């Protein structure tokens, strides 16, 4: 029984590391989806966006009828399926309970631009103007722990 658990943990670890090595936007097609990944804590680059930044406004990629919501919406790499829950502990009590849902994408997130292509980028939606984004950028570290939960 113990060896089965060790093998299962090794398989989860391998599937997550395969996902974390994605550097090009099209490589995610062969990567495992998050429903195949055990909960993992990763270090990721955190960025922020709002409805005033581009032509898309508060619309999200997950569904044309949905709108981004502060304390809920996060944009993430396609390796993370829509609906995947992620916890960013630094935001607990500041942006809801710190639990977000992958509801959006973005070219810069997909290409990991903010991390120089090295780490995953999670783009957190904030209500308000650029001033609020600047405040969060000054207050919180660029890289934070992110706990990725199985899509549920």
C-alpha cells in the first residue's frame, strides 16, 4: 500500500513539473490539465489588471456572459483549466478569503511575460482605476506562494 502511495505521489509530481516547464504559448496542448494534478504550492509572479486596461473590459474568457469580479477572478496560463481554484494566502482577508477561480486568460499571462518566461503568472482582477493597481504593486511582493487546487 505504501509503495502505491509513493508511486501516485511521484506521478502527480511529474505531471505538475511537466506543466510548470511550459514556456511557449502553444506547448500547453500536451500538458496535463489541473484535474490531473494534486494540490500543489508553487511560487508564481502575481500581477494585477482592471476593466479599464483594454477593449475587453470586465469580460472574461471563461464565458461571454460572465464578468470579472474582485476577490474571485484570476487570469492564468492555459495549463490551468477554467474553474480551477487557486489560493493566494497573502490576500486572505484583503481580497475576499484569498481563494480565486481561473476565469480569464491573456497573452502576457500565457507567455509568462512578467516572470521573463520562467514562472507562472497569475493576473488578479481588481475593481477601480490604475491607482489601486499601483497600491497593490507597492504593498505586496512580486512573487507569492499560490496553492493550486484540483478543479472542483
